């Protein structure tokens, strides 16, 4: 069973930065597609960024140029560097993992709050 544990959330002022981490266990991390989603109160869960096993990335238009997803296969960890944060980035950020051998898995989430 895949386990995903997020960390790094918190309260930050607009314009500030945070780095989220997601540690994975229970799967062959190097073949996982990993992603970050977010869900704000009253809104649908949305994809923020995704990185494939080969390192290809894609981002939501709202975060392009501000957020960067990366992975360290040696540490079984995926990161989300978030710069120039805006109040509208406030949400619970959830880690997601999938590969051909396992069903999709979700972490519990970490709260990010950006004050204006």
C-alpha cells in the first residue's frame, strides 16, 4: 500500500514562498507519476502540477512561472516550490501518486494559507 506524507505547509504573507514535500513509501517511486493538487473551501479539487517518471512537468495556468515541481528518486520525495504566493493560492495541498502497477493514492494534505 502506498503511503504519502506531505509537509511544509503553513501561513505566509502574499509574495512569500513555501516549499512542500511529499515523502512516498510502498511503491517503486521512480516509476510513479507524482502530482500536487489543491482544494480550497467550497471549490473543486484542481491539479496544480505534475511530474512524470521521466521528469516531464506540467502546471496549472494559474501557477505557471511561480511554482516548480521536482522529484528526488533517491529520497522517494516530490517537492513543490511555491514563490510569489497569492491569497488565492490558499488551499489544502494534496500529494498524488500513480503508476501502472498501483491504484492512484492520495496523501492527507497540508494547509497553505496566504495572507494579504
